[in-house]
C-alpha cells in the first residue's frame, strides 16, 4: 500500500462522510436541520490535503448510527487500492462525527441536490468526501 493511500485510508477512517470551517466562520447554526444521511450513497469524490483521488463504490449510513464504505480509491500516480471501512456516525444538524475503530473526525455537511459534500474540520486544504444519493 502506498503512503498516499495509507494517508487516504486513515483520513477516510477518520471519516470514513463540506465546509465545516466555512460554516462556522459564516455563523451558520450547526444545530439547524441537516441533510438526511440514512441511505445508500455513491462515493464520487475524495480529496486528501487538496489532492483529488478517483473513487468508486458505495457509502451506506444506517438508521442505527452505523456506516459501511465499500469501494476503491486511486491517487494520481498510485495504484488503485480497496477502500472498505465500517464505523459509526453521529449527526447533529449540519455536522457529523465519523468514527472508525479508534479514529474519529468531525465533518461539515453541505447538500446540493442529490450530492452531499463532507469537509473535515482541519486547516485548509481540508479533506473532502463527495457522495451522490442513489435513487
């Protein structure tokens, strides 16, 4: 496994689900009703420290607070690696805490139509995950 994929998997593990810092800076109410996470989403994008990866697969948020990711991730110049994670999540309005194993991270949520962008709370360039709701 490449170092970039290891970092991505760790970041996805912290995730393993936008604009959290932006929302806070704009004074948004993180307790306002957020997007409905429960369901099956296509994993359509992931960035690690601003480096975009090609992703495939699905991300499932269950109503019992558990989640499952099953797909692949490919960073520029790196081989494709499997991305399979199980974890738990807690959503509070426009924010979600994602936990996989002992790793946890807080993410902001921005919904645009059937797409959902999660942005990790960290200095720019923050990690992002883009999901598209399956119909």
